[in-house]
C-alpha cells in the first residue's frame, strides 16, 4: 500500500460543489438522485449543512504560531486527517466499483473507510484493499446466526472497529426514489434506459464491473434468487430496530472497538455508555430518515459537552468542506465522517475521485487551521466563538 504524503488535487474541481455538478453530468438521473436526496421535503438535508455553517471560529493572529498538524489519534491509531469516509449503501449503483476505489484511496491517505453491510463490495475484498484497516457497519440481521457469521467475518478480516446502525428502524420516505422506481437493480423503465444511454461512461463502467449486488450478503441469499426479488429478501433479512438487548449481545461477542452510529439525543448517549460502547457517531443518516428531527450539529454540541469525557464522540451528516470539518471539531467532535462528498468525487472523476477529494479536504482544513493559528486538531475548540 502506497502512502500518499504530497497533497495534490485537480484545480478544475476545488470544492465539493464543483464535484457535485460534474457528478450530476456523468451519472444517470435515478442514480444521482439516490445519492443527492434526503427524505420527505429535504428539510433536514439542508439544515445539516446550514446549521454547521452558523458555527463561527475566532482567529488568534498575534499568537506565536507553529504549523498545522492534521494527524489525529482515535482508538489507538493515528490517522493523517480528522475525517473518514462514511458508510454508503448501494455505492456501486451510484458509480461502478466506487466502494473499492474509495477504500483504496482511504488506505493510501491513512484515513478510515467504513464499509456498509448494504454496499456493493464484500468485507473480504475491502479488507484486502485496506490491509485490514477498514471499519465495518452492521445492519442488524433478523437471524442471529447471520449476525454472528457476519461479525466473525469482520473479525477474521481484521476490522478494528464495528459500527452498529441505530437510525433506520424504518426505510426513509424518499419521493425521488419512489418516482424513479429505484430498486436493486433499478427497474428498467423506458425512462431509466434513456438515462443510462445518455451516460456512456457510467454504462461502460457498469459493463466492466458487472451489475451491482450486495456482496457481503451474497452467502445468505437463496440460491437462484432473482434480483428483482432482492427488496423482499432485504425486508426479511434485517430486523431494523436496534435495541439495548441486541447491542449487549454484540458487545459480548465483539472484542474490538464498538461504535453506535445514528445517535441524536443525550438519552441514547447515556445508554451507549452504560452498554460499554467505545464511541458514538452523532448522525441523522445524512437527512435521509427523519425530516422532522434536529440537524446533527445541534445535539453534537450538547452531547460532546456533557459526555465527551466518557465516550468518543464523532459526527457525520452535513459536512461539505474542510471548514465544515473544522466547525464540527470545534463544536466537540473528535473525529468526523462524510459520505456524499466522496461519492460526488468518484462520480465526477472516477478512479481519481477518492484521492482528489481527500487531498482537497486536507488542503482546505490545513488552510483554515493556519489562518486561525491552530496547531493541533484537538485545539480547535479553543477557537470556537462563544454565543
């Protein structure tokens, strides 16, 4: 694995917004809208980012300042930046082979990549690409024997951190996906076929890498399963609501670091601490599950202030830039994750998109830290403007 130390990115796309615009041009409409959309009226999708950007930092221009160091230690490993790649379902549908591309880029840059149970690459393949450094996010199976087998595979693959998802007790109501007839694979309506024909690069890459599938779940699928019936299989396979009993059983089995993703309240944080979890990721699933809930930065600030000394507090949902990462860290998170930003990167630039997006975000964050006079990531809360 070649570590990347020199930061370079394509100057034609110096922001996530630029990547999003280019990705929209290259992806079929149904695939882009699955990536880009929230749920219901997209209220929380937009609040996530706008509320992060209400956070203000205060520079210390006259202090004797050294240089900015992005390295961040978490769970015994020192990463080269305080952000990682969040788990994203159906990655290969949005851009072919994107899970592999992003996992490799994350490993090269020494940042964490989290593989979703419902992504389109297997635990074993991602472990190979990352030399056993990838984290794994578990959708809780209805069958405990399937749960145990997946956990054992993650352990055998060397995953250092198991992430339990708690914010999908139901599938989100997403009007775009309903209109587009999105399933796995997408329904080949006349409209969808026209969309695919209009995106030849996406179509050729899909032919090269094959029709996307839930590779981690393949061993548990009935033999001869028609992919048109995959949605029914998914509904039967997962018991979507996470409970304290389910977490306790996994805590007994999993000897590595255990993290709960989707925490949005102080009450659930207290339960996570009582259950012996090592960390939480404050998240609202990128605004894709509960439009009537809070944006992520609001509970993060309260949770970090009250429980930051008892459990490792991280956050995803809403960050689209290096300054957004800095605002979130200044608000109390010790680490951050982004999903859409990296998917826009591969949608825009293909195999170069992961390296580009990581390098761009590192450059943006480094510039901000040097501007305000912050030498270490852990010191960013010292620069938070108090209301």
